[in-house]
C-alpha cells in the first residue's frame, strides 16, 4: 500500500464523532454510465448507481443518446434528509447517503452542509471530480464550513494522486479549518492531521511537525500522527529523534514497511550498511510495490552515466558549468543538509553549492561552486535503469537552474521539481 493510500484509510478515523471512514466503496456503481441530472427547483447535482432503477434517455445537442440513471428516492425514515444522509454515511451506505444529501441540497440550495455531505458521499464512492464540485459549492456558500473544509482538505491532500498544487490546496483548506473560531473542537485533530500530511508532502517539515503535535496533544496514541511526526523529524535532520520515532512504529502493521525503510536510511547515514540493508529488505518484503529493489549501478557505472549526461547537455549549459565540478556522491553529507535553514531533505537527489553565476564568490569555498549527484538517493527515486538515466538528466537541469539563480519554486513551475 502506498503512503498516500495508507493515509486515506486512516484519516477520517479521527473524525469518528462525525462519521466513519470509507474503507472501500461498496456501491457497485458503473461510473462510466452515470449522468448528471439538474433538479429543477435547486440545481442540485444527482448521480446514480447502475442498479438504481429504470433508466431514461435524453437527447443531447449533438443528437447523441445517453442513458440517465436517477438516484433512488431518499428514504429519510421520517427524519430530515441531511440527518439521514449522515446516518447512511456512518453506516457505510454511500449511495443512500448521496441520495439523501442530494435531496437536502434540492430542498435548501444555499445550505453548505448539504453540499458538503454530497461531497463526502461522492468522495467515498471515488467520484472525485463530482466531489470537488460539491465541496467547491459548499465553500462558495460558506467559506468557513468546517465539514466542507475537512472534506476538501482530505480529498486534495490524501485521496487524489499527489501533486504540489493539490497538496497546497489541501494544506490551505486544513489551515483555514484550524483558524476558524467556529470549528468544532472534535474536528481539530482531523484537520491538523491532514495539514501535517500536506506539509510533509510539500517539504515543509517544520510546519508538519507543529500540526502533528496538535494531534498528539489531544490523541497521544494516534499512530498516523506519530508517523507524520517521525517523517518530519527525519526531514528536519533530527536523526536521533527520528530513529526512536520510527522504531516505535515497527509493530504497527500499517506503517511497519515505511518505518523499516526510514530506519534503513538512518542506519545508512551512520555507515551501518549491512544493518541498513536488512531494514530495506524488510520494507520490500512488506510492501514490494512501494519499495522495489533500486536499480543501483556501481559507483564507476554511476560516474559514467553522469559523464554521459553532462556531455548531452546543450552547449550553453555546458559553458555555464565550466569550472564547476560535478561530483558523484553516495548520500548527502550532514553538513550540506544543515547549511540551510530549515535543513535540506536527506533524500535530495542533487545539490548545488555556492553562489549563482550572477553573484561573486566570497572565497569561503574551494571551489566556489560545485554540484553533487547522489547515487543511492537517485536509484531509490526510480524503478528502472532507463528511469535512472532520465532522472540524472533532470536532476542536472535542476542544479543548473540553481547555478543560474532560480529558486525551487521557479524550478517547480518549470517542471524541474
């Protein structure tokens, strides 16, 4: 299980006062045949499962014929549709929850809670694009709705495939939820946990550590928060604390593989190569998809690949690198990591040292400028020798960007993250 999949399973356990997390959508819906129906009195979106009843066909402007599968009528059991939607969600009946949330939104189009509940049901059914719209509508109505903020934060930071923009949105929604005076106290740990996840994914480990502390102050036994704390400590180069934190997670089946992997990285930094490999092997045995054997070339082969990548650079880049040595190294040295504040991640693939070409050398470094590429980190970042060669090229381009004066945000915007 990937880290992101693991987090998706665990997050909403924190919000059990509100609802239980969806483990697997059990609706049996054929999402490919679902169509959107606009309620005439509300504009509420309604989508249907394949077994929801008789279907009808409608003419589209292009004369194509599409099946419409309406939602079943909400059985609110003599209660309010919104309350029924919440009860159905808690029971794991996400199609019924969606039907009742859609009815609640139709009856009260300007009720943010109804659209937030629709978003939760749609997300549980893995209908993410529709969930995004539902949460967007809820937050357009009430930007401070805590349930909508938590749901949107989880959707972007955990459920959807990772990207910088999604993680930034997830962090933004979670932080907004934490800052709202009206946020129910029972939702604070869940919001803080999503924020910790998003900040760790964004490389903002200091903020992730702070948010994990908020969770652990309220729920000291929360293993997901413990993992986020351990990861943040590792990224902040607080290696002794990180080692103890990951060791405490080895008996946690859901996180043991990640704990073994990080303990391997920490032992590797201590020069304990054999013990490190033992942990790497345990991580691979537990989660072979997440931790495949890295295509690790020998040191000489790696140097040859770096040399070839340098030779293949455009002429202007090769000219900029004149007098700038490019070294093939094993892993980043602690002094290099701690030269920045906050520290650089121990898993960086490469490093540019020194001032940019536009700045003068101050004489404190010999040579003034240099580039390092890290054999072990690069190999762990890919799955095949072909991917490794490409990643060496991309990492070189990234470090040349720093040589030319670009910062990480500018490089990320150009696809050189």
